[in-house]
C-alpha cells in the first residue's frame, strides 16, 4: 500500500492506521485460537476422559460466547487500542486497567511462546533427525512474525486470514474424509467412548478438565485489540468477533468428534498432536501431510495474532504513561507500535528458550481467566453507569445480566480446576499481580496525566 | 535437508533482527520524540461520536 511506503504524519500527529475490516477481525480472533484445536484441548481428556472433554467443550463454549457478547458490546463503544485495558480504564479505574493490560500482555506473550515451541517441536517430530533441535525454528517463528507485525497491520492480518483459513479448511476436510455419518467405517466412537470409560474420574474429572478445555477458544477476545485500526469499530468488531466464535464452536465440535472416534482417551489426553495423529490414523498420506502443515499454520497464525495484541496492550500502557511514554511511539511509515513490538521480542525469545510448553500454557490460561473474571464485573458496572439509552452502542448483547453471571460462575470453576492442577503457579501469579499493583499505586501512578487518560466523550456516569 | 532448514532459520532470524534494529535506529534519529509519541487514544471517535441517542 502506498500509504505504508512514505512517512505519513498528519499535522503533528502519527497514529495507528485504520485499514482493517470484519474479515481481519475474524482472522485475528480465530487465528489466535485455532491452534487450540490442534493441541491443548485434548489434555482435558487426560483430566476427565473423552466425555469430559466434550462437556467442557460445551460449557467453555458458553463461557466464551458470554465473553464474545460482552466484549462486542463494550468494545463497539470503547474503540481504542488496548481493548479490555481501555474498557477497564473508562469503566472501573486506572488500577484495574493496569492489571488488565498486564493480563493481556502475559496471556498473549505466553501463548506466542507456546505456539513457537509447538511449531518447533512439530517440525522436529516430523523430521526425526538426530541432533536437530527446535531452537532455530522457535527463533525464526518469533523474529519473522515480529518483522511482519513491524511492517504493518494490514499485511499481518491478511497473512493471518489466509493461513487461518487453510488450517480451518483442513479440519473440515478431515471431518468429511472420515465419513462422519457412518460409524464403524473409519470412526469407532461407540467402541472408544463407552459408559464404563466415558468419565473415568467422575464429575470431579469434568471440573478438572476445565483447565485445558479453555484451549478450545482461548484468545477470541483478542479481536478487541484491533479496535483502533478497524475502519468501522462499531460494525466490524461485533461482526468479526461473533463470526469468529461461531466458527470456533463448529471447529471444536468437529475436532472432538473425529479425535474421540479415532483415539482412546488415554492416548488422546497426552498426545501433543491430536489432529495430526487423527490424520495419520486415517491411513491417508494426504490427510497426514495436510494436518501436519495445518498444525504449523495454526501455530503461526496464533503467534502472529499474539504479537499484534501484546504489542498494542503494551503500547496503550505507554500512551497513558502507565509505563514510560517511550513505548507509545508509532512508526511514521508503517504506522505500527514498533518499539513495543521490539521490546516484547527478546522477552518472548527468552521464555521460549527457557520455559517448557506446559508452564507457558498455564501462565497464558491463568492470565486469560483473570481477564474474563474482570469482564463479567466490568459489564455490570458498564450497564449501571451508562444504561442503554445514555450512550450509543454499536451492539447491545441480549439477556443481560445472564451472560455476566454465567461467565463469572464458569470462571470460578476454571480457577478451581487450575488450582487442582497448578496451584503453586496460580498463587505465584496472583501474588505477582498484587505486588505490581502496589508498585503502580504507590510509585508509577504519579507520572500519569490523570485528566488526559479518559478520552471517551461520554456523559457523566449515572450516580456521579 | 532438515539441518539446512535449521541453519536457514537462524540466518533469516539474524537478518530480519538486524534489519529491524537498523530501521529502529534510523526512525529514532530521523523523527523527533514528540512526533513519534504523538498518538492519542480515541481521537477519531471524539470527532465522530456525538453520543446523542
């Protein structure tokens, strides 16, 4: 695009470029999430059996549908980079906003790290060459995608659209290739999931399965980070987010059905490549290679979206001086938050080289669930302070406050599940957020220009 | 073949990493800090949205 080739300074301001449409929003959200179908969700089978993995697919689907509905309403009104951070700042207050931005940066950076490790491990597993390590592939994934993000958001999300669509279509091809309408031809669901082994650990296993059931949809809320770069936020964000959620619900159901019908739950719960393995088990070389490539593309799309989102959250913190304003620089040619992208690059590389996949995934999930818990409270406050007829909304979600209550309850269950599996990490992260909040309140907040941070031209909230 | 791909991955990472550092240096020395950090949240919305329901 010509606008990306020459320095573009409007007056004395350089801002992010508004070039995205609903398709890009879909590509950002689904791109981040789809890797969860290729690995991650299946560990819930290890926690509670194959049926537990299906039950959490539905219940966590309910959690994320609530997230998508709530997010669509608030973001269609607070259309600013930083997404939930900007929402929290205007609706709850600066301390909540600071914490939410950190949840976002942690969730996306750790997910990016997990994606890069997955991609490296998948290539090493395919190659089967002695002495070949995943390090070079991890480095290339993170650096190449950071470069793409550095060069511009339009190309970044165009690439994401194409590779996400290919990965998604591969799941559809696999689904129809195994004749899902004929049990016994290829699929063996009746033999593999029986009343005797469907819930091997009972209902506590279903609760434990929430910890990894999150992976069916983790990251769909990332669509809001594009708010400042879409041409029509009030229209594009709800369309893109809700279409993404529908897409993912279909993909999750197809993935479970095919995998649970091809693998016993004992294996399904521990493999790192459920869909690639499903491709192998069909006996078709085409499906095996297709699912191998799709696994790589899904990991790439996810890491790409995560770099985009983490950088915008970090950039927003700098712009409001919650962090040094140095981070709020926008590249005058490419119109991207280039310093934030570059700052987070070595951090992601360091974690990718020292952390293992399970640790990275757990940190990402924990930060994500903290954020969803905030969202359930946030929407209640939003509707109370600015009732329906007080400000214009691009989208109004139905059945309020049912989605907020459902979201909060499912978050509590998920916290309990995480506590069962990774209690020490949960306590360590909560302690970290508590200490960093003290730092922000007693030290950093004095640098913030308090009046300038509230930018939405809204009327005074009700009761104030 | 895979070892060659691995070495190629290191090389691409190094080249793009250096390119980004070079571009960062060039941009930071060509534009003032005031211009680079001049972005403001919600500027377009402030103009477009009147919030008259």
